[in-house]
C-alpha cells in the first residue's frame, strides 16, 4: 500500500510538470518583442545642441515647468555624472533584463489578451527607491539607479531590509507587482483578511506571470526567510486565528504583518527576531493558492473576486 501511494504521488507530480511545460511552451510562442530604450544614456550626453531633439522624442520625460538650462545643469551635476557612470557600468549589457521583460509580457498577453506591449524606457531618479518603476498602458519607465546591487555605496543609508531588493534581478519582479495593481480589483480594505487576500492575489499573479523567478524572488525573501515561513506556517496561522485577527479592523496589523519591515511583529521575542517581515502577505499567498487548487477559476476572474469568497472557498489548511 505504501509503495502504491508513493507511485501515485510520483505520477501526479510528473503529470503536473508535463502540463506546466506544455503551458510554458505555448506562452513562449507568443514571442512579443520588448525593446528597451536607453533614455538614461541619451540624457547623460545632452547639451544645448541636442537637447531639443531629445525633448521632442521623449516629451513626457521633461516637465514643462523647468527651462532647458535646468536640464543642462542637472546633467553636469557631480552626483548625476557619478550616477550615470555607475548605471552604465552595471547595465553595460541589458539583454538579460530585456529577455525577462519579454517573458513577463508573453505571460501577460496569454492571460490578458487585451494587453498591448508598451514602450520601455530607462532613466535615473536620484535613487528614489520607493518609485523604482512606473507602468501605464503605453509606457513603462524603469529607474536603473535603484538596481545597482544591494551592497552598492549609494544605498548605505537605506535600511537593510529595503536594500535587499535593489538589484538587477528585481526589475521584472517590480514590474509584475505594478501590473498586478492594474488587474486586481478589491473594495477598500476594512479587515485584516482583506489585506491578506489582496497581497495573496498579487503574489499568485506573480506565480502566473513570472514563473521563471523563484518563489523567494517573487515575495522578496531570501531562501532562508522563505524556509522560515514554510517551517512556521502552522504557527503563524494559529496565531492569527487564536487572536481573532482575520476579521479585525485594527489598522496597526498592516504595519505588523503586511508592510515591508525587517521582521514581523508577534510581540514574542524568540519569534520576532527570527521572522521575516510581511508574513501576512505570505499567508494570503497560501490562501489564494489553496483557493485556485480547489476551484476552476481563470486568473483574470480570481483577481476581482471578493476576499470573503476566496477565503470561504479555499479550504485552506497550513502546512504542519
């Protein structure tokens, strides 16, 4: 009997992998072209002669409230010159990033046929790490100075838990997060459960559109942090349930378990010091995954379902 069960599990796993490979092959055939326009390099070379031409090609990159002299002075600024130099060095080749974005766009087109490939434009932003990418229906803007590597000297004054995401491989993950916001619909959050499900939707969206990134990369954890969450999933869920947090309207819960932070706040010294932040997002992810396993619902439809419907039909049980 034991060997029969093992054989059945192996067969189901093999069947699942075969289906996933077939899906990925089908998506790859979409073959959208994602060409990155290096505005950052063009801007670094402006002078009084070529600035008008660049403004004509990229009018949306120049605020009309500033005269031409402002842009000339900016590009000659010592820090801006150093910034441009470091970006050019790190992104001497941008082929890998371009391929990642093409794959993301192929997946978006598969799940959302109305998707149209936008222009992709790179720039610098004086290390405005809270606004690393901007996504509209027609344009994507990526501030490359926020992806120079988590140990870069420009980031010394940024908290370590935020620095970890300031690396090249995070670009496509950040883009996926921004696209998730465009496709997810939920009424304004009232309860902690609403927050869990919203971010669970976002992370499941990433499962679908950037499967070539690891689970740890999709949630922004190290492997060790993801392993901690997996190992303590049952405890985290029990903590939420026993303290009746799911239907709580306490706004402080978002700061404790949803928002970026160095650790989650259980207010238990032996747990807090070891835990990663955003464990509420992690639990929401597992609830949405359970819901999608239990129900035959297209990704597009799931993203607009209510938190109550998803939770009540998920049959979620944490790993032991």
